[in-house]
C-alpha cells in the first residue's frame, strides 16, 4: 500500500510539473539584472502567446511573507523582452522568486534566488566578494553564418560560469554577434538578441547572479563600428531592452555607459562605440573621439568623487597594451592622454582596467612616469574563435605581460576581492570551459597608490 501511495505521489508530482512547464510561453530567462539594497530587476523574454506575467517573491523560507507583482507593460508583440523591478525589499536578505505566465508557474531545474546588498559602511569591514567577466560570445546560426568552419565554439562554458558562486557577471562587449542581415534593421537586431539569449547553456548563468553589460562593435552593429552608424539608436534600444543595467548613459547624452558599486569597489562601465570617431583617423587628430567629451567628463567626475578601494574601468577595447595593432583606446591619443594625465594629476588610487575584444586573455602591466603601475586585464573569448595567428604577432612575447602566457582558448576571468582594510587584494584567475585555472595573479591595494 505504501508503494502504491508513493507511486501516486510521484505521478501527481510529474503531471503537475508537466502541466506547469510550457515552452510555448517562455523564450529565455529569467535573468537577474541589477541588485541593490532595496531593489532587484528581473528580465525575461516571452512569446506572443503570453497575456499575463506575475512574479511571486519572498524571503527564503518565509513563504507567508510572499508578495506578487504584476507586469502591466505591453505584451503579445513580435519580440517581448520584459523587465520587472522588485521594490521595497529588505537589505541583506536572500529572496526566492517564482515566474507565472498566463497563471502557470514556470518550473526550472535550478533555484531562482538572489541576495540584496547590505549596509556595511561605518559598521564593519567591507565584505569580500567575487565576480566573473568576459567578452566575445558567438552562438552559431547556420542560415546567417559565413561559409566554412563554424565560428562559434563550446557554449558549455556558460554552465561552468554558472557554478562559480560569483556575485555577478560583467558582459564586456560582443555579447552577441550581429550578422550582415541583422544590423540593417530593427527586426534584425531583435532577432539576433533573441537567438543568442535563448541558448540553453546560458539560462542558469543568467539567473544565478546579477548581470551587467556594455557593448562593443559586434553587438553595436558592423565590425569596427563608430558614431556614423545610421541605426545606432535602434541598436541602443535593443541593448536597453535585453540588458538589466540600472541606467544607460545620461538623460541628454545617450549611450550604454553606467556605474555601480559592489562592497568597497566602484565599476565604471563605458561606451566605446556611440561617440567613437573612425579608427582610421590619424592618432594625432585632436578631434578623434573615443568616449566623447560628455562621457569622458562623466568618468573623470566619477573617479574624482569615488572613495572605492578598487575602481574598475570596464571598456570594450584594450587600453594599455602598447603592442596591440588592432582597436585600442591608445589609438585615440587625445582622449587617452587626457585620462592618463587626469589620473596622475589628481593622484586617483586603485585604477584597474577590464577589457575584452581580442580573442585572447591577457594581463598587462605598464608603469607610467610619475605614478603607480596600471593593469589591463583582458578577457576573451567566451564562445567565439580564438586569435589563430597570435603566436606570429609581436605581442606573443609581450614584455608588459605579468602572467606566464596569454590564454588562447575559450575562457573567462574571475576576480575575488578580499582582505582586511587597507590591505585588500584583487585575485585574478583565467578559467577555461572545463573549469581549469590557467593562471592566477594578485593585485594588491597598496600597489595602486
């Protein structure tokens, strides 16, 4: 009798799960966007069959305190990327949440959970934390791909990333690759974002930690795209619709640049495309823009007022590598020199650059005259092809490299910030698709003063 009862319970559980799982409703997500002390953003994309979205959320283990928020925006469009902000949350609290589409609870093979930030300032030491970052995520799509060998590589790297127990993920450009048929229309951009975002290996990563993003040329539009791109506002809207940053640019200065704080660190996420001049302009040209005047002023003001231990400046292209013959901030000498002079003049401590784009990962250290050393941590590629001829380049044996070798296979970076006050350490690791740490390097707070 007990066996029959047990079997009945199992069958009921199975049919309940089958009843609530409906792939005709959910395309991708949920993705956790920004997380603050009292708010968190949930993103998801649904089909045109969805007429009703609700999120039920509650402190872990306290379902009696559950609240439900109803999405009242547009639905039943061709593409339906939606954002819902959970408000009036408690600080330092683990929350669970549930997704209901057309009143059907969606079932996932992993928990939907997040933790709000705590107020530690003036009370206790800064919390240790970790984050991961990477660039160049190409998902194959044969109808639109170029002939020959597939450019996209193993998407299981996203499964590895989801299991790192990091607090958040930084997507630092080329997070999707628009093809020739994509960057010529709004529908093309939205098709490409949808195709990339629904990859099954991405789903747990998107839900398991907060996600922040900037773009580079391939999600912006054409290869090496700049301010002349005629659909840059369409591209910007697609980026806003598919990412969960708290802000995008400024009210009267569009773009994807933004900033956020995590523990005792500030993150400045920059837009290297919307205001960018053509790379082919001579480096000596005084009006050759990379960030543009307003964004550069915004960055300088932010750096000057920041009291963070580490100030991570995140940007699509490499910044410091003097041997890089491809796209680089250094090629825009007017703005590059202006920023370096500003950091030196105002003695701003704790600067670390996080970059992507190169289809290799590297860690470069340069010693500007009259100031502390600067580090450029490059992470690439996630799932695109690696730089095949890197060994033939002059930077293969880069004297500015402080790790044993550049990584020329699929990988991502993990940075762990830890240590006592005035002795914080950023530990950088390059990690492969198989969860192998290729190398680890420590950057000490005291070095960057």
